C-alpha cells in the first residue's frame, strides 16, 4: 500500500514538474530528453539483472505502435501544459482508464462492463465534461484541456495495444523500453520540425532538477515499481489505487503552483476518483450451475 500511494503521488506531481521546466525547456525537447534518459536507465537496469531485451520475439510491430502512441500522448501533455494548469491536466489525463474499459471488450469479451462499472464510467465522464465546459467559459484553456483529453485516449490506446498483442507476454522492461526508445526518436524529430532550440540559452537549476525528477524518479523508477506491484499483487486491488493520482495532482498544482481551485475542478477530480473505484471494484464470482 505504501508503494502504491507513493506511485500515485509521483504521477500526480509529475505534471507540476513538467510545467515548471517548460519555463526553460521547450515541450517536445523536454519530453524527448525525458524518454531518452529513462530508456538508457532501463537498458542499464536490464543488463544489471541479466534480462535479455533485444531477442527476437515477434513484438517489434506492436512495440513500434505502442511507442508511437506513447510519443504522441506525451507531446499532447507537454504542449497542453503551456495552455492549461497542471491540476487541470492531471484530471483530464485520468479519463484513460475509462477509455480502456470501453475498448477492451473489443479484444477480450470477458472484460465487458457490468451495470456498476457503467455507472462509474458515466460519473467520471460527467465530471470531466463539466470541468471542460469551464475552460470554454474562460475558467481555463479549452485547447490545453482538449490536448489532455486526447492524451487520455492515446494512453488508453497504448494500454489496449499492450494487452491485445504479444507485448502482453513480453518482459515489462522490454515493453517500457519500446515506449521510451520509440518516443525519444519521434519527439526528437518533432523538436526539429517545430523549430525548438536544442540548446536553450539559459536553463535554471530548478528546470534541470525537474527534468531529472521526471526522468529518474517518475519515468524509470515509478514505472518499474508499478510493473513489480502488478506482477506480485492482485491487479484489481492494485488498479483501484490509481484513483488517488488525480487527487494528488490537483493538490500539487494548487499547493506548489498556486493554481486556482475551482468548484468544477474539485467535482471533476472526485468524480474521476469515484468512477475509478467503481470500475476497478472486485467482481462477484459467477454462481455455479
């Protein structure tokens, strides 16, 4: 439980760290450096543990697709943070589990939503729509919010690709390396196409520290920690803890960046958390004939 709460707190604070570094580091450059640095750490980790990540196992196509979705997702997040607050972004991103719940029955019929899970989905979606309407009315940027929603869809798409292909049987470290390595290349190319500077004139110590935190603590350590938890504990119980991440993110944006705490955003965060709780609740076993 302590490790799960730590993961959720780190994921919530991650949006704040990214927004802080945007003062000096352009969005695509920052996201690309983050992925590249974490990819190197994953390779070193695998070599230290004797894991074979580069053997042929038929996962290349799915890995390239998952990495591409991962790259576009974080491009949306980092660009979106230029237009909306970190506290708003984290709430919109966590619509992803519900998109997964809608898409998974297409590849696994046994994962169809029941009535209570459908209610959780409706509650979360209603809260997010209400918060998004606030951006249209001037309470926040609709463009940044929309990019957050698109990032959630892309995150869900990555999850479905991993679950529906041979990546589901690959080492977690290999799956993570696909996402980090491919995204580093794509985001690096995006940096060139967008004309972002590869060597900003001045980068503060705080921006470098924020980038290091994202790379080492969040993208490398917390993701590996999450994979370890999923492999050693019931997935349903582990997944239920993700409802804490949008709450941590909301609190971090308000406390660390002094972002406005609007009633609509509070309702949306609570609705997303309540919806996650309902969607991830343990199902009753089917009665024996």
